[in-house]
C-alpha cells in the first residue's frame, strides 16, 4: 500500500503582534547594550520606523554617529502553535525523535490540538508503529472530522492492520471531503474492494 505522509494543512492559529512597538532608543554608543541584562530603563521609548536624526534632521547639524535600539521579547515556551510549528520543522528534516517529543508536549498542553495528534500519527506510521498511529489518527478525526487527510491516513493504517471493513467509512469520508484530492483514485479503489 502506497502512502506518503502529509502534515496537517490547517495551520495552527497565529498570534500576531506588531513588532514596531515597544522599542527603546539611545543616541550614541552604549557599552554593554548587547547584553540581555543591560539596563535600558533611561532610554527613550520609540516605535518603528524611527530615525537617529529625529528631530535633528531639521537642523543643519545632521547627526552622524552611533545609536542603539533595544526591544525585549517575551516568548511563551508553552505556546502550543509555536511548539507544533517547531515540531513540523523537525519532522520535515526527518528528525522524528525531536518532532515526536514536541508533538507530545503540545498534546500535554492542549489535548484538543488535532494537528499534533495527526502529525504524531504520521511519525508512528513512518516508524511502522501502526497501533500508535491508529490511536493518533482516531483522535485527530474525533477532533476535526472535516480534515480529509486524517480520514485517509486512518484508512491506510487500518488497511495495514488488516481491518479493511473499519477502513471503508474513512475511505468514503476522504473522497467526500477531498473530491479532487491527491489520493482519491486510490481511496475509491479501496472503497470498492471487499
């Protein structure tokens, strides 16, 4: 049975914030300003875009020299979409152990993250651990029944386990959800075989 794993196509929700706000500016050199713990509390709060020469650009003495911009970034280490995206990068690099650990972490933080369940199923499938893949794909379908690839890979896994009768509804669901999908012909063939 031919199978090429896919990643969950529905991208995790993204947190969008303007990167242009919350900067601090110092005109001139500031020794040690590259260090994370540097105290920039006395620096001017600015937003981007910003010019070294503001407001000096109106004067004949246009400033030429050094200046520093700093911004503190706060990154949530438990942000599930970020964890899933990082896992996807590892998976794409064939770093399956790293990807598996990250998908499992995402699931521990958010049991309803269907992308993590589906992609963890892909890892189990790739490694021939079909019972683990089956559990993950079932959970992905339970969480997002409209995701065609979850039905497809659940059906593939059931076929590999010799459970063709259980696979049929998932072949059918794949065909209905993705009538122009990459594997429709294969799914239709399995759907009609005994």
